[in-house]
C-alpha cells in the first residue's frame, strides 16, 4: 500500500498544486493555451514515443479492450436504469451519464507511468484508442436525446461531426501511429525522435496542473444526488465491473490492473464543455468532475490494493 501511495501521491499533489497556482498566481489566460498544448502536442508526443518503442507482442490487447468496453456499456446501462429511480430530468440525467463513463486521460497516462513505467503507458494508449471513441459516441447520443431542448439543435455536434472529431483526435492518432511504427519495425527519424521524446516529458506535469486548475470546490460542496450517484458509478461500479470482466476473459497481471485503474479514473473536464454546449446540467457536471477527482485520490490506491490481493 505504501508503494502505491508513493507512486500515485505525486500525481494527485500536482493536481492540487495546479488548483493552488491558478487561485494564487497564474493569470486566467495561461490555462487554456496550456491545456491546448498538452492535448495537441505534449501528450500525443508521449504516447507516440512510448508505443513506437515498447514490445506489444505479449500484451492481452483484445481481451483487455473487450473487458473495458463491456464494463463501460454496463456502467452506462446502470446510469440509464437510475434515471427513473432518482426521478432525474433530462439535463440532470445526461450529466449523470457522462459522469458515469467518461475517463480523464491525463490522469490515466500519469498514473500508468507512475505505477508501471513505459509498459503502463503502452497499455493506457491502447485503452484510450478503444474507449475514448466509444465514450464520445455514447455521450453525444445521450446528450442529443436528453439535453435541454433549446440546446439540441444550436451548434450541437452531430454524429457525423463526432466521428470526424474522433478520427482527428490527437491522442488516438498518436496511439495508432505509434503502433504502426512499432509493428513495422521502423524508427522515428534521428532528429524527430529526440524532439518527440523531449516534448513528451512536458506532458505529465503540465497536464496534471491543468486538471487541478479546472477543479470547482464550490460545485463539489453543492453536490446533490446526481453528483454522488455518478461518482459512485464511476469510481466503484465501473472498475468493479471491469475487474469481473477481466476475470471472466482471463486478463491477468499488469493488463488487468491497468484496465481496472483506467475504469476507475475521475471524470474528464471535457464533459463540462459538452454539458454546457448540448444542454446538460453544467453545474452538476462541474461537481462530478471535482468530486471524482478528489475521491479518486483515495479510491485509486484502494483499487490497486484490492488487486494485489488477487
């Protein structure tokens, strides 16, 4: 347990530091460009560099992907069943749904590297390549169906727009390009390779600081049933479902552990943007993001401890 805390501790301390820096020192205009650079340059460079060099021959890619997909769909189904039980309106439910399944890839990459190094980065890249398109697809369908009516046809992304965005997602493109380079036995050019490696080193600190800058503690304090239910679904039920699926499919070792860790991630800040644009409950979404991020500081080490018992 101590080793797990020591590995994940710096990840969450950087997140908290980002919140403090934003509150005390950094200008508001710094964070949007920093997040864009992280999303379009630093994290893709890190994923490309890692997947291009790591041996993926022995990894249980197909069973891992199937376990994550099945667990994600199940968590979405649980959220759907909870709507009438909790008597939620459409916007509240859309935020519950997003908060139940959408992972924070920044935290995933940082935690995987902290716990397992480059093999962890390779596995999390595979998880991103399969789960990010699925989650975006499901969330847009739900937002189109349950978002506030006045927002549904005013600039809301259509499924064709969504598919184009997924195809151009820099994290997914970096993963696929890295796998292609890996499988063909090619190498990055002499100058480009070191450049990509240097850019990748900036991904973890800047990305985690940006996560912290986006936290809204007031929204977490105002948490209602939507926020609490989504947080329990995301941090408890989804990783539990993933663990059961991994056991059923024979996924073991680091692949199983990474899959459960990925399933139990806090919610991505991009869900707030989608909620605001497509008529979800944006304040509740901000609360879900903040509460899951704070609670994950405890739940992620606990899940790693549980996995050590198996």
